[in-house]
């Protein structure tokens, strides 16, 4: 099955891109073509021969990964995007998720994780490594799971107004300190909200909070 998966690479660093192309090929997938930025991808992509997966760099000239992923979500929704980054930056991950990315991996990731990410996105629609709990990822992957969806909705209903407000702000690019200022509370109080929600919702990161909020309609993707 692997050799039928077509992968496109979008990254402005030629050396890294070439290395990634070799890795993808060695894993048994097919590199359909490579692009330097989002604009080049849009010019090159063929709606009659779409790739299955696009490995998308975030920071690129002319058209970055955020705008390109959003364009794909609106115009080529059958193409899955896995975001690539040099840094484990929660804000970037959240923004890429909101733009439509189905997964997120670091550029120096182990080849086994790259394979797992590609296979997971193709089979289940999402891959977020250990950034969120398996239970939450499964609930996002399967919208027909009435029992788990019902459980999540009950959890959302049981959250107080301050928790809901915090969740909405956590889905922005604001720092925790800026969120505290916006909510007119101390940074320590915001840390408390975060830790309470980590425990209540069984998530491990800010990304997990945002995915829960998306799943339960607390915030909406546009």
C-alpha cells in the first residue's frame, strides 16, 4: 500500500528538502514533486492528479505554511497536510491545526515517526504524536462515536465560564501572560486554569486543550 501514497514536499530549504525526499522514498512512498513555497505549490498542483499527503514547512517566503494550508483546506480538502517545523512551538501547532493541518512533526523527527505520521493521517485522518491524549485524538478522528462525543459534550457543559473563556483565549496566539492580562487575573491563576483543564480533560498540552475546544464547538474553525 505504501508505494501508492503520493507525497509532495513544500519547503524553501533545498538541502533539508532533498534529505526529506530521500527519506520519504526510502520509507516506500512516492515523492510526486517538490516546491519552494506555497505559491509554487498552487501553481503546480493538479486537481486531476492530487497528492495524498503534503509535508508542509511553516516559515517560507512568498506564501507560508499557514496561508497555503488554509488554501488547500478550502480548495483541495481531500489533500492531507502534515506540518513540518524546526521547533516544538505550541502556538504554531495550534495555528496550523486551525488552518487545516492533520498532523505536526519536527524536521529532525525519527524516520519511524514520519512513517507513523503518514500512515496515521492516511488511515485515521489525524496525527499529533504525544501532544494530546489518545482518547482525545480518537474522539476527533471519529465523529460518529456517539458515546465518546456525548461524554466530551458533558465535560464541556460542566466547565465554568472562566474555563470556557480561558479555552477560547488558549486557541489564539496570545501567551499565557497575555491571557492573564486579558482575563484580569494573575499569571498564577491562569496556570491554575490550565492545570485544572489538563486534568479534567485528560490532555497534556495547550494543543490538546485547543483540539478539545474545536471538537466541542467551543471554538470554530473558519
